[in-house]
């Protein structure tokens, strides 16, 4: 009888994939390599990725984060964040005689190019995304006269276009897949001839992390998402977990932010992390949970990721030049 009434075994479901995506990895390494190559300080426009820990770690190494290009002293290097910038920002850097390293994620660059191409063909572009997000600001800046922001399904009724036969939708790369498709469905009801981008704009990493959370959310009582408050893809993971059936889900930057009361009546905890979160922070959460009886960890694998992006071209050029110079020296 006791066995039947015993407390269920406590366990952790650990989502895979989680944490760093290829675009974030490339951007963070770009700042580290720039500091090694050119020495501190290296200026970065906006947070290189939306994660407190990453930003603080890079600041300790000599990176200086600024809100605007104009804050960078003339003649210095400025790195553009993974979220991308509008063409006007490149122009500002040129006027300020700044050397630039563009760490925009290649998947964001793809959306920028789509925006330019459709604008050149005189389409109205409906950009699905969150108002004020850096990625949305950058993409909108590619074709401000052609782009209308659509911030979720409830925004669809307000959309106006010049020609309903020449309309296309694009999206921010870090959205909820389900909500985006709901928005697209609502837009298609209003504009039956609405065209879709050549390939899905929501990035592979965002989609994979959401699928993994869906799989474990149905089984977990509580889902802890490691990520910062300004990280769009991290916040979406909390929403996806709740939508998948988790009783509760919380976003934390560090293990110390977890409230012990969240564990009351919980036997299964799901753990995942946003695409800009280093694994050391997840390890901290797993240790915190293990100390409270949640030491049994089971991985829930939704996909394998093998994508890697090369460093920004400006950095590759200078690293190659240095390598060539060193080879020349040693040859001499």
C-alpha cells in the first residue's frame, strides 16, 4: 500500500537541442577574436546577443557595448550584433570613420535580402515580429517605405496594403512557430493572394528548441527556461512550454533566481535554454536541482544540429593577413 502512495520519483527532462545556435556562437567568437586581433577596447553596437552573462563576460575582456554608433570614438572598430542593423547604421559608421565587423546572423541577413528583393519588385511586405526588437528595426530599415509590421494575429485587422495582389509576408527569426502561422493564416484570410518567403524565416534553432520543449512540456510539471528577459526566443520557450501542458514555466538568467516554492508538488522538471545561453548556466541550474533531489536527468532529443557559420568576412580577412605575414616572417 505504501508503495502505491509513495512520492513519484523526482527527475529532470533536459531538452536537446538547447543553448547556443550557430549565429550566436559566431557572433560571440567574433567579439573574442576581435579583442585578440586588435586589442581592447572593441566597441559593440547593442548587446552582441541577448544574454546578461555573455555581455558581462565580454565586458570583462575589454568589449564596450554602446547603444548608438555615434558613441564610438572616430577611428575605432565597431561590431554589429547578431540581430542585424539597417543600412543607415552602416552609413553612420562610415561617416564616423569606423572600421566595422558585421556579426549579423546569416539567417537574419537572408531576411534582409528578401526584404530588399521584394521591395525592388514593389511589393508590400508584411513583417511579422515584435515592435521595438532590434532584428525588426534592422529588417524594416532595409525598405521602410514597403514594410508594415504585424505584431501577432490581433494586429492583422489594422493592416492596409496598396495592392492586395502584390503582398508578401516575412518574419523575425525568433518567433513562436505556432503563433506566426496563426498570424499568416489570418493575413491570408484578408489577402488571399499573400505570398510566402522562398523559405521559412523562423530559424532552424528557434524551431528545434520549441519542438524539444513541446515534447517535454507535456510530461513536465514545471519547465525552467534559462535565458534573459530581452531574449525573444527564450520568452517564446516559456509560452510554448505552457501551451504544451506544463503547469508552470519560468524564465531565469541564473540558478539563484529559481524560487524553491516552484518545486512544491512537482515530480518532473523540464530544463532548456534560449539560443543565446552558454551551457555553463544550464549546468548551474542542473546542480541547483540536484541539490534538491532532482538528480535523475533524462535528455529529450528533438533534433541534431550540425550547422556552423564562418566568421564575419572582415575578421577572416585580417586573420588571414596576419597568418600570411607570420608565414612570411618565418620563411624569411
